[in-house]
């Protein structure tokens, strides 16, 4: 069977057996804070925040503290929130969910398996703007009807209501108006020179449109539009907030304020930050940002303060344990410490000149942090050291070196960089070369007297403390992201080829992927006879040396796992933009005894992650049978940009990495064809 996976954005979905829900699941720890906030909603003293990959959070004290509210949610990506009386609606990448108990629990409505970008109320009717158009519910979400007549562009990003008139802003088709509850739509784009809509807002009789080319104003219900961008330095306006005569605009360059209906704009005190969402509550103005969490201003935007305690939505790239302390390294927010199994976190980054942490290692009471300098300051220091449990850090060299991994053997610290390995003796002050020139060194592990390095060219072994290396040639040239030793077995987690096992110190290897849902393996962890794999589709367990793997993701809303760590009886997972999650080892082992076997029953193409991305993203897909697969990327005009794949593929799960470093920012598409099946999806490159 020939399958055309044409990258025009199209993914298939896999159906799995029902999961057992009687056992304890993963639970989100309280941090580290930060992340991408896409939307807000408020009811009295309750402020709700929808995040990119951490679900819904609630604050009852103006953002000072946040609590995760994800019970019953099937999607961690929240793009819209709406309060209607005692009902709270969430628009997700898996449809609309309803909570009637202030977010404590969620129930799926009748609208599922579609990307929901906007939700609004008009009269007693509930409307949802989705990738496939507008849907109407007249019974509080129990059932939905597609209402797209006249809507020539169905990618609806925003909805607004003004005196019974319903406006839909689309991505690429401008604004449409319906005066009959969506039964029919009419384009209203005269004067609108940019048809890529991000947001709509109503202020008195004025209708504002935030587009990819600034702000436009209509005073006649969209019949005509006027550009109102004076003073606005960012071309893309992502969200609005209105308070009295003040109009706030969220942009790629922070927040702007207009007090004269958009005639002129002034930048507030929040600059150089991508802001996705805004909310007004009494005298408070909240800004939801890209990777910086929630910021609060009480003076109309002049001064902003981060209010992220408990907002667990950060890209956690490294986890390490020292005694009773759990350290988390994040990409862009520095190092965090928890002394109570993740219940609370505190930032421990004093002295760090770059907050992009790639790895953390421990020698005695010395804590070392490896820094990912790109795209940070240049030159900079690649490794920092702390001797006081992370309270303060001091640079210890490797100037202008992008550190990808850290390893420890005896009293030596090894740093893997984009250009080889370096060795640092704990009592010395200088670094010495440890070879592997020309290789990106992605991980280290120790087995007896052997030091192993995972690189972008396979696995290397050193019996001389890094003085000389031998290539483990049987594994071949593969990106090896993770290494682990269990008993006498050496495991290698790779980028795209799954996991390999060696029982003879790397001389020969066997691929061990049965049951593994993702072939991108970022982390490996060992507890007794249990081997855990952190992948792009969650956490998997093997109790038989990799011969078979079982998914253990119950409750884990974000399944893009960067790192794993075991503390006593708990397994911790560091995720992409959703902070740290934990689950007891006992619960995991108990649950797999009663979980049904997971099987692939259909072709499935999954949404790329992360999205938006810069510069790389991953597209994964599943095949129930062997098939020829073609995957291509297109620009918004339908022109082929990249042919990602055109090869026979075996049954199982597969992933492809898209590198957009040479592409311009914007919207791209990928498409999949399987027999008569064709679907199109979108991905966004944001530089």
C-alpha cells in the first residue's frame, strides 16, 4: 500500500484499547513556573489560565499562586476559555470540555477531535471557532451543528459578538459576519489589507481586528476597515483587552496601549516579550506570555510583575537528585530546587549568566550545570558550579562552548559539546580535551571501567578516562540521545530508531522496540529491574531488559518527555512546557498488570510538537501495516518546500524531525494520503 504523507499538514489518529483508570496516575508537581499562556477567563476572584501544554490552572489571589485543574481533560493544549454563569468551557486541541465545578473536573461536550481556537456566547447559543469552521450548540454543548454556509475559509481563529451580530476572524480569509446565528456568513473585508486574523474585540460601537499586519478598526460592523497602527512596532497583534477607554494589544514586542480607539499606540513597560493573551480584572491587567508565564500590572501596564507560583508549565530539560533535593534545569528559566518531592519549587539561579540549562551533574557536594548558549550571549561560559546546593553559581570555563551533556566518572566531570568532549578534574581549574572532535556528544554513562558517550555518530567507548575512544561500529551512525546501564546491559536511546541493547559493552547491538510508541527516546532511567524510557509520546516501562515495553502515561497530559529521575519510591518526568510530573513506582508496576495491551488499529498522523516551533519540530505517525510513506512540507501558497520522507516504512510508530532553520517564519502545511484517506494540518514556524 502506498501512503503519501505530503507535508501539507495532515495527521492520522491511532485508536488504542481503553486504559485502566482505577489506579493512581501521574500528577503534576507545582513547578517550575513559567510557560506559554494562550488564554484567560475570570469569574469573581477566580482567574483561569489556559496553557500551551499544561492544561488549565486556577488562581484565587491575582496570580500569586496557581493550581492545576486537569481532571478529565484529554488535551493539555488549551486555546480558549469561556465563563458562562456557573459553567466553564475549555477549547482544546481535542474539542470543547465543560466544567460545572469551577474546573475541579471536566467532561467532554459533543464537539470532539477538532482544534478549537475560540468560544463565545450569543443569546443562549454557544459558538466554537475551529480549524474546520464554526459550530453551534443550543443545549450548552451537549450537541453541535456545523454552521459554515458562506464561510469560504474555515480556519476560524477568533469570534466576537456585537448586539446579536456574530463575527468570525479567519486565518487567511479575513472577517465574516452572520446576523442569523451562523446560518449564513458574508465576508466583510473592505479595507482590510491583511486577512490573517488573530483576534477580534468590541469596544462600544467599534470593532477591532488584530491581524498579521497590525490593527484595523471598523465603525460600521465590518462594512469598511481602517488601519490604525501609528506607534505599533509589531506587525502581528495576537490579542486585545478593553478597560473603559483603554485598549490593550498583545504583540510579539510586548503590550501596547491606545486611549484613542487605536489612532495612536504607546508601548507599555512590557517589551521584548511575545504576549499571547490579555485579561482585565478590576484594576489588574494580566499578560499571558510565551515561556515567561503570567505577568501582572496594576498601573495600566507601566510596571509588570511575574505571578507564576504553581504555574507548572516550563520546558524541563534536566532532572537530578542530590540527597533529598531534586533539581530541575529548564530551557530559559534557569535551575529550580524542590526539597519535598516537587510539592514546592524555588529558583536557584544566582550567578548564572545564561538560563538555558541543558544538563546537570553531581560530584560529591558539587553541583554542575551545563549551559546551552545558543541563542544566548556569545561568547559565554558553558559550565557553572555550585557548592551550596544551588544557591549560588560560579562559571568554571568552557568559554563559548554549547554544552549538550554532562557525565561523571570517578572525580572527573565530562562535558559533551557540539564539538567533542572535555574533562574537568574536581580539584583542578582547567579543562582538557577528551577527544571526539567533530561529534556532538549528547550523553554519557558508566559501566565498570568503561565510559560510554552517545553522539550524533553513534556510541563510543573509552577505557582510559576519555584519553582514547573506540567506536561501537555495530550500532552504526545514529543520533544517540540517552544511555543507561542496567545490570550488565547497556541501553542506547536514539533519535528516530528507538532503543538498542548491548550485552557485550557495545560490541554488538539489538534493537528492542516492541511496544514502544515513539522511536524518539530522550531519556532512560533505571530502578531495580525496571527500565524506563522517556520519549516524545510519554513514558514506557520494560521489566524484561527491553524485550517488551508498556506505556505508563495515565494522567500525563504532556507526553513530550525530556528527562527522567528516580527518588526513593517516585519516578519524575521533566516535560516540554508542562513542568515536572511524578508517579509512584508502585502505582506504575501495579497498573501495567491490569492494563490491556495497546495495539495499532489504524493509520495515524499526529500534530507536530512543539507548535509553534523554532527551529525544529517533530511529526509522528503510526502504521498498522508495512507501507510506502511520502511526507512533504508546503508553504501557504501550496508550493513544495521540503520532501521529508519517501521510503518504505515498517509497521509501528515513526517520527520525522522538521528543521526550519533555513525557512522564513510563517504558516506551513503537511498532508497525508493513505489510500483514499487525505487530511491536511498546519504548523507554525515562529522565529
